[in-house]
C-alpha cells in the first residue's frame, strides 16, 4: 500500500479553498469592508490561493486523500487550517484508511500530518500575472511521506463574479515510504473552476499518474457556498485506480 495525503482535497480540499473577493477587484471597484469567499478550489491538487489572515477553516469528507492499492479504497479525512497572514496559511490533518483483512473484517489505519503554503505573487485585475504559491506537507502513521509543490492560479475575468473562470497549473514532488514502497516522482497537474453564481462553482482537474497508479488522476464536481461560511463539495473522481468513485465533504469558515 502507498499513501498520498493531498492538501487540495482537504482545503477545497474540496473543502472550499476560500479566496477573498477583495483580492481580485476589477477596474473601478472600491475596496469594501465585507469579506466574501469564493467557492474556488480543487479536490486532488492545491491552488495558489490562500486563507486570509486570522481566518480558520475546518473540514472533513470522503475524499481520496489516501490511495490504497488493495481490496479497500475507503478513506476519510479531516483538517483544520489557519491564515497567519494574507500570504501564509498552516494546518494539520488526519486521514483514515479502511483496509480489508483476509478474514473479512476491516481495520482503519490513521495518518497524521502538517502543511504550510506561502503565496509569493498575488494576481491583480488587468494583469496577465497569476497568483503563485509554493507549499508542502508531511505525514506519518503506518508509513510516512510528503509533498512539495509550486502552483499558479489565474482568474481570467479579473473579477469574482458569475462567469469567472479560474485556471490552475503546477508541478508536485511526491515521496512515499509505505509497506516496502520507497520511491518518489515529479508530476504536473492542471485544473479549473467555473463560478456559476457567487455561491456555486464547478471544478475539474487532472494529474499524470506515477508509480503504483494504473491511470491518470482526475476529478470533477461542484462546490456550493452557504451563508458565506459553509461549503458543500460533491462529485466524482478517479484516484489512479481506473475506477470512478463518489466524493463528498463539508467545510466551515468560522
């Protein structure tokens, strides 16, 4: 078995990865006191957007945060994250992997980890320059590993409003040491969001497969923001096993 805990999944982790609308004002828009969040994020990969300073995000779901090359593919994830500044957030997470035993019973293995992401460049309306972030995480449990990544995100419309298209692209280095599998790989990933309304967004993403995976990874679904505090995520994904699976989750921005 190998385990790959994916920060994108926990925060959009299609737990929603919140983005303050004020950070992407269009020409002539005035800065307002109200802080709104856009339901923008991916499931299997990170984006360049960060939590605003002083804000928490708490979430959980049935995302494919861990990949099991065996008879069981049931995973459960939960995490808590905090914006230290507008450009830096940190967090901690738990992932449970439910594995089938030969006698027909099952066992849940727990993995714990921490992460951080720093935004080096913030996009501005009217500019072609995207937001750009670097980040990473590490986990431990029955096995251990981690990931380092660089990712760029761009709102093609320049404003956070219905019809806005967000594009994401990056590269990640994953390393694993689990149940005899000790290896690493560098792979590219891409993704996109379409803001249908201020509260509803569609998401899609893809990553090239690496060792232990039979198919390229992809996910497609939707994120629904309720009262600017709660985000429901749901959709389908192929976590590299060649089978399409359902995912769902809930995140809270207190």
